């Protein structure tokens, strides 16, 4: 198998001062990419500042790679615009964007303030949107781009005490789905990564034996494939402890209820058939759902949709 390389490619990795982002940045650089190491330098909850971005960039350069550091706050458009402008001035292109920056403000929803809910969504969801918007036209004009959102099982499946984080992380799956469709004809592939790794965000909630197995490098192996030339698009890749899987969203085939049965009682009486997995399907875009329902209704009514 041919080694995956990124010679002459330029990658921006947000939140790359620690943990997963650092691992992603180091591996991309080791495989030839020129890397923008972005990190605000804050703590897990987003407060404070530090030299994390500069430290990782220096590590890459010391190993013989090319990197620059930028402390852009991903929630501030002007900061991100400056990061993109500096990248273009230095290397003239942006091929890869890894939206990895994130914070935690964990509490049960009953105890969570709306400010904490809003801030976590600002960093994860809006931060990814702001960074993606800043490189989107560059990638469209180049007819090439690789973008990865960082999702989480906390959003896809739920996790107690993380309503803010879960909402943001599931929102990124929807963002990926749409950008996959809009970017396809411009050679832009968009995926999501749902990682489990030993990082600052998990070190206080997992025992040491688990943390030892959850090396960030295991997740990075999946990330590197997603942003490669031959990588897929519209995949939610789950990775951790050497395990790799894909999350897919299916819709059941469902049923049609005639007008006289389109009542709450009718839905209740047929609910087992509605949720039956038999014939379930992975839709490629939202309009397929409406077409399915209209087709069932038209067949019952004996009318043509053409």
C-alpha cells in the first residue's frame, strides 16, 4: 500500500496546542504537510492563554517540518481571517482544515446556565463554521479541499451532563452533511471524526488503565486518512483505542396512514410498524424523505406525481 503523503499541501488544525489537535498537526507535518498550528492557549473551559501553538509549531520545525503558529480565537471572525491571510501570504494555498478546537462546560441541564450552553456551541459549532467559511472560497477556486469536523458520541448518542456539548457536536454532523453536497462539484470532501482519546478533556473522567489505551495517535490515524487525496466524503468516522467504526443515520421505511387515521391515536396504534427497522434506508439528502412520504400518499390516493 502506498504511503499517504501531504507534500505541498497546507493544513490548518485548530485547537492544535494539546491532545488530539497536537497529534493531528504533528502527524500531518511528519507526512509532508505545511501546518498552521492554531490554539488560543486556554484551559479546558476556554479561559486563560498560553504558548501552546508556538510550542507545537516549534516542535514541528525542530523535526524538519514547516509550521507557523496562530492564536486565533475561532469564534472571532477577524482573528480567523487574519490566520487565513497569513497562511495564504506564506504558502499561497489552503488544502486541509481540521476543525478540532473545543471547550467543555459540563453540568446537568438543570444546573447549566444559558451562557455556558451558548459558549460551548459558539466554540464548537460556530467556530467550525467561521473557520470553514474563511477557507471555503479558497478551496472552491482551487477545486480541492479536505475538511473535517470533530463530532462526538456525546452528541450522536447523548451523554449525561453534556447538553451543550452534545447539541454542538450533533450540529456539526448536519453541517458536514450539507457541505458534502455543496462542495462535491468543487472537489471538496467533508467528513466528521467522533474520537475517544486521552486528552485534557477526558483525563478526569476515566481511570488510568483506560487512558493508557486511548492514545490520541490512534484517532489521528483515522483523521489522516479522512483528509488524504483518496479519502471518503460524508463519513462520521469513530476512532479510539485502536478501534474504528462509522456512524450512519438510518430512517425506517415507515407506513402510510389514510386521512381518517392521521390522528394521534392512529400514530399510537401503528407505532411499532413506524419504528420497525425492516427496510430502513440511509438517505443521501433531506429531500428523499419527502419524496418517500409523497410516493406512499400518491399510491394510496391513486394519483401520479409526474
